[in-house]
C-alpha cells in the first residue's frame, strides 16, 4: 500500500480494547485493595510477559529477549536493515503499585502497532514494543536496570550479580523467567535504535489540574539513590545500660533526622525519601544490632544534586555515635533534557490531533532516561487522578489513555517513515 499519513493509525486506536488489556494484566498480581504487586522477575512478571507475547503473536509480532531480560515485540518494516523505532515501558510494579504505571506505555505501544496494522500502513523502519526489565528497582536495585544495560552493555555482569533481600541474584531470577518462556528467541543486547518514544501516566497532578490531555515531556530530573547500613550490637533490652549500648536503630534515626535537615528546602524543589527501613533482629526485647535503610534523592539541577548528595555520607557518619556505618551509592542519574526529533514530533502531532497539551518536566525516573544515551528520545504523559501513583488507588481515564495512544501511533509512524 506504500507510505501513508499517520491519521488513519490514530483513528484506528481502540479505546475499549486498550482499556480491557489494562484490566486483564491488572489481574496478574492483583492485590485485595485493587492494585497490583508484580515485582520484577517473579512468576507474576513471567505470566504477564506470556500474556503480552500472546497478544503480539496474534498480530504477527516477533518476540525476542536479550541477556538482561528485556522483551521486544517487532513489527517488520519494508527496510529490513534499518534500525527500529522503539516504544514501550515496563510490566513490573511496586509492592503496592497501581494498574497503569509502566504498563500503560507497554499497552499503548501494542495498541499503536495494532492500529497501524489495521490501517494497512507500511512502515519503512521496523517498529518494536520494548518491555524493560526491573524499572521499579524495589526488588533489585538499581531501578531502570534493563534499559540501563541496553544502553551500556558493559554493566551486564554487575547487574546480573545484584541480589534481592532474600539473596536471590538477578541472574537466578532471570533464569526462572526464561524457563517460563522457553520459546522466546534470544536478541542481541544493545542493538542500534533509530528513536524511542515512551508513553506514561504523569504520576503527578499538573495535567489533571489544568485540564490538559497530553504532556510533552521536556526532561527528567536527576536522581541519586543510597543504601545505608548501620552496624551496632545486639543486646538484652532489660539488662544493657543505655550508655553502653551500640543501638543501630537509635543511630539510624539520628542519621535520618540529620539528613532531613540537610535536605530541608523552603522552595520544595528537593525530593528526599527514606523508602525502606529494615531493623534486625526486629525483636521486642533486643537492642537492634543492624539497620538497613535507603535514600531516594532527586533534583532537576545537576549542581544541587551533586552538592547535597555528596554530603549524605558525612551526615550519616556524624550521627553514627558508637555504631559504624557503610554508605553505598547504588544509582546516579543526571538531569536530562529531551530535544529535537521526538519531542518536536510529539508536539506537532498533538497540535494536529487537537488535544490540549503542555510542556512538563518529569519528576519520576523512567527507562527513557537511559535510552536517551543511545538514540533520539522523548515521552508522552497523560493525566492520572489526583496525581496518585505507586499506590493501589492509581487511576487514569480510558479516554486519556486512548488519547495518548493516538498521539503515540502517529508519532511512531511519522518517525519511522521520516
């Protein structure tokens, strides 16, 4: 049929089909309160991958999985040698996650390819939907692991050796997923890509508050993550005098207080979170001898990210008291700005389709921040209710999800045939 404009692809996006796909995948790892617990490289993750592959195979999409477990569904183009245009996001969730974070980008990508196929559009470049491994980073740190290794394959061995709290390595967990998907062919790690477009719910309140349908993402703020281990000594709670204790919990609490003061920001730009706090032996009559806690620190300015983040270890040591402390930085992502081909195309397509839109900075990290290093990259945001995310109450309107998929369908066709 030759090249066509992308308008017919946008018109072919099926709002109901896209919504039903969300509801079906939300059943895998469903929680009693209506959310999803589908952590990376678990049996639930493998099951969701299998369902997704099945939907793709009905469209004739070719599956493949690389050495870190990134999954790709490929729609061939007329130029078989051309690097593909990628879209996608992730299937894994937080332990108390919602039904739309990450999965929307994957399902919007699938819907875009289905709409393109139904419209009879032939693309020059191949199109691929990517499912990036371990974006959330709640089971294995750091997050955005699959896209990180895709962009920097030399990190593969180090990432495969990462362990969860139970001592299971990424390599061991990935082997279980591979056994659940034995018919998925291997793909090379870090192949060339022409562009990457990621659709996502905003995870913030700005679009909804301004009645805006589409956010054209201008960039992603920087992020530093730390793991803090405080070593003291277990002791009897009834017999050990307080002055002789090496109480790891007391020291950890003092450290968190000091860090809160360091990160205090009247302008409320700094994002500082202690998200995990593990006390051992966690017994009522034992002085805690070990504490592990994590820090998630974010800022849109690279100078502030460096200045404040570089003080974390000193603050922890200053409040360690009789305990010792080990501070490990597990992830560093500098602020990035999306410019050029992808955001310009998103903006032009959104205007042509007539959706209200606005430029918006992402406060959350995404796989796009890593793919940005290897090809032109951009993101499409749609509203979520109340800006609530990483929460079982997370919700997005079907019409907004479909609007983002319509923009995505046109964008990938235009870039693929450009």
